[in-house]
C-alpha cells in the first residue's frame, strides 16, 4: 500500500465502519462485495444516498492509491447502479465527495453522496 502523505490513519470506530460491521442500522439501497449504499440520515435533497467502499479507506486519495482495480471498478459501478435504481438518470443527479477538512469531510471513510430528485442549482458559489 502506498500511504498518501497528510492523511490520518483509518479509524475503525468511525460511523461508516460501524455501519459496515452491522453495529449501526442503515436504510440500505445497495450491498455487494465492493460497496454499501444507504440513505443519508440528514438528507440535503429529496434523494440523498451515501455510497461507501467496503474497504478501510480514509479518502478518495487513499482509495485511488491503495484500492485494487477490482475494488475501484466495483465501487464506481455500484454508484452508477444505485443512481439508476433510484430513477435518477432521466433528470440527472449529482455525485459529491469531500476530501479533507477544508472540503468539509465529516467522516474519515471515503464516500460519495448521490443527490437527486430536484433541480440542485450551482454546486459552488462563484468566486467573485
């Protein structure tokens, strides 16, 4: 494994690790060998689902550097499968992943948010 500099070690007590172990319930929408997807408990859109890899990865940088090709492909296929299963393809959806403190990453386990079900507007306010 290539350790990405500047990242904290993986904390096996984080909420997503606990969900993966079945210690905390989640409203699951997808579960396979590579990923688990579940509804966010504080949704920011009519559809707000989190997709997490089954492996212990702190962030996207950690995932990209250390996950196997099969894990990476399986994870991103799961993201697409979830969006399709939720009926989001026709009108569109947003995929968001925060990495690090400045981006607002709250849980130190790589994850993506899938948002949909309404017009979402600008992703980031203009810099002006």
